[in-house]
């Protein structure tokens, strides 16, 4: 299948890992370490959930102020842009932190992305809804979409939607479990991604 679009996770994929300190955020929220934050918030009473969501949003905004482009991200995006390959972002975060963080990218603006889907717009990964929505906005089928992310939810959402998946390890170990669908490709750095998208 010819790749006609590339969909990126944001935090830890297009940005350097670590700006969002998930263990610290979970501790502040009272979220168990083995439970995803958004799913934990869904189980809370409305009043408490509203207060916890405000804490999460403050942490996301703080991370947007200190984050930096990931190694090779600007070059990777520029190559795809030159090849006129549609690009998108799918994130469990909100739109405002994404907008702020992209201001730190050289040669890339928010307008270079054909679709940006956040948790305000879709069920969060690992649900496939966001992947399917991005493909529709790009005017392609999910099978023609390459999804790139640094966490198992990125791969799971891609495979559930019928898209191809790339796991970015950032030089670390794979985060996939034996029961997860496995990525089609595994790369250590974003500089390696354009080679998967032949001109």
C-alpha cells in the first residue's frame, strides 16, 4: 500500500520526551501509576474530575512552555512537507498546548498540518476514532496512513483503524507488550522516517 499521509503523536514524538512528567502528574492527581490519566479521570465524580482536569491542563500548559522539538523532528517534517505528503497530529492532549509548542519549531507552523485531532475532538487513543477521523480529513483511507508514535497506544490505535504503525523508541527499549498488536516498523529517531515514505 502506498503511503499517502503521515500522522504523528505529539508529546515524546515530535517533541523531546520528558516535558510531561507523567509519574509526577499522576501523583498530583491521585492516579495509580499503572492507570492512564484520562481513563482515571473518567471514573471520578464530576466535581472532583473538574478540579483534577484543571491540574492536568496546568501541567500540559507548563510542558508546552518548556518542550523542545525532538531530535530530527524539524528535518523530518520539512522533508515530508517538500514531498507534499499530508501530515497530521493525533494527541491525548488539548489543542492550545500543541499550538504553543509548535511555535518553537523552525520552518514548521501549525498550518503545515492538514489535520490536528485532540482529546476535545475525539475519543482518545488507543481508540481508533482519531486515526479514522484524520484519514477522512486528509481524503485518504486509513490503510494509506502511516501513524508514528512513541507509546503503545499510538500503535494500538493505528492497527485498530487499519493503518500502518511506526514505533519511535527514541533510542530506548520497546514499550509494546506481547499482547499488543506490533508496529509495522520500529525506528530510533525521526530522521529515519522519510525513508519509509518513498517519493
